[in-house]
C-alpha cells in the first residue's frame, strides 16, 4: 500500500512515453500514407495510422483516468482524516454532568437564601462587607450541617439561630416554600448554644 503512489507515478510516466511514441508513429504513418502512390500501400498505411491513433487516444484517456482516480483518492483521504480529527476533537471535549445536590446541600442553600437579605442590610450595601458576611455564613452553615438535628429542625429555626449568632438584625422573610416553625416547639424553647464559632 505504501508503494502505491510510486507505482502510479511510474505507470503515468510509461503511459506518457507510450503516447509520445504512438503519436510520433501516427505522424510518420500519416506522412507515408499521403506520399504513397500505391493504393494497397496507402490503405495499409491508413489502417495502421487509425490503429496507432486509437492507441494514442486510449493511452491519453487512461492517463486522465489515473489522474482523476488519484485526485479522488486524495480527496477521500483528506475527508477521512477530517472526520477522524473531528471525532477525536469531539471525544476530547469533556462532558460535564451536573453533580446531584445532596439534601444537606439543598438545605444549606435554602437557609443561605433566607439570610441573604439580612446580610445585605447588615453590610449596608457595601459589597466587601457583604462578601465577608457571606463567607462567615457559609462557614457557620457548614458547621451547623454537622449537627445530627440539622435536617430535622425547621429551616426557619436554623436560620433564626444563625442570624442571632451572627448578630444580624432585621425581619427574616420566609418564602412561600418555607413552612413556618411549629408553635411552641423549638422556637419557644430556651435559646440553644451557638451552632458555630466564627472566631
């Protein structure tokens, strides 16, 4: 397979040489046929000229066919190489799948969302202060999530504890999705110790 281009080039060179020889012979036969005074010789020379001319035409046609075939094969190889490259590129692109959110992470996110407005009020709109308070809340939420009761307690209870521990003022606004803490339950009990010590 590797020596195919070399063989093809050799075949094309041979066909070119054959076409040149046949053309030279056809010219010679044409001259001789015109100069012949003997009818039988003229007919024989004309017949030989026709056969030689046919050889020239077939040789040229075969040469063109080989060139077209080589060009088509080159296009096919280029297309296949492009398809392989595209497939390799597509395979190299990492496919990201969303990591399933655990119940604890979802709960931390809901509590954080409840307290975000209080954090913004506390920071008085200062983005750097808000960022510091957000980082503090994240640390406290991570600590609170270690408590075995974290998933059992109502979200409002945990949010109010964290707000109190952080010294946040303002009204905690529950969304329609957050059930209020039960009357006389954990909210009415004596304040528990802080969930986390942020230092």
